[in-house]
C-alpha cells in the first residue's frame, strides 16, 4: 500500500469535507476535535431535549459503516461548533465563483433551519470513507422550502477554490439520478480534484414528515458503490426515524 498517498488522500478528504459540509459531519482527521464531538458536541438550551430524541433516531451501524460517537453533535443547528468552523473555513477560501460558497448546503440558509433541533451522526467505513447523517426537527412547510433550496445552482456546476495555504482544488457538481426517498428528496455528487488526487461527495437531502435530513458520503469511491450506499443507508435511516419519531 502507498501509505504516503493514503495520508495525502485522507488530508484532502478532510479539507474537502470541511469546506463542502458542516465540519461536524467530517468525522476523524485533521481538526476533528475542533469540529466537535464527545461531550463538547452537546448543547444545553431549548433545542437540547428535542435534539436528544433525534440522537435516538440515528442509526448505530449500516452494513460495515459504524458510528463514531465522539464525532457526533446535537443541539440547535446554527449553534453547532462544526457549522461555525465551516463558516470560518469558507471565509478563508477564495473561489473563482464566490456565489458557490454554500452550493452544497443551500438548504441551511432557510431561516427556520438555524434554530431547529439537530443531530449529526458520523460513520466510518474502512480507512477512506466517511458517512454523515444530519437530522433536524422542522415543520413540514419549512422543510419543503429547505428541500427546494437543496438543488445546487447551475452556475456552480464547476468552480475552483484556493485554500488559505495556497493549495487549489476544482469542483464539479452533478445531479444524481436516485429514487425518491420519504416525502421528497434531492441528490447530487461533487467531484473534487486537488494535488493529483480525486475525492467524491455523494449527498441526498430529504423530508420525512416534520423532519429534514441530509445523508453525505465522502471518499475516493474506489469500488464505485457510493450511489448504492447513499440510497441504502438513507432508506434504513428513514425506517429508523419512523420507528422512533412517530
């Protein structure tokens, strides 16, 4: 095994994940402790009790992807430390198309999302694949607005970024043809190229009653199975939510 390449890919995966997603959804790796997890990943406040119930509705394992408890977070979505960290990272990243800074998480800009109780669970599959599942309690009308906003804009189908350290990366976003999940869903992929490496993000956002959720997978997709993993995991997550939350 080329260990130096594995290390480069792992570092790139963390960097890409932290820019594209709330950093709390990126699991282990560089800066993971700062992104949240353990006791520091839980909040006090009005949203805390509802978020605890959402935690119960998260899967513990899906096939060979196992939850990483210390990487999880819960509380009001806008107050999760991973969300704040991602905002800082994006501010430090220069894009050739600045309007694409939040292209993969436009749903989070819906006003009702910020104060919504949320639970983030992170899963590891092997050494190179991270899954995350973000679950929010949100009224159906607000969840529908967020779902509508989840489609990346056409002008962001490709763009480039320059990181704080001077490194550059390119992004290509495409819609993913996936079966509809729960009460409506949107799916897309992002291919990132940097430092001679390629990292893929597969994402699916869906509404399930009075809940909004997002499943993300990030890694090299070496076996070409991320699309099936995305839909399979999400369908199992919906079954779990229906059992615990209804």
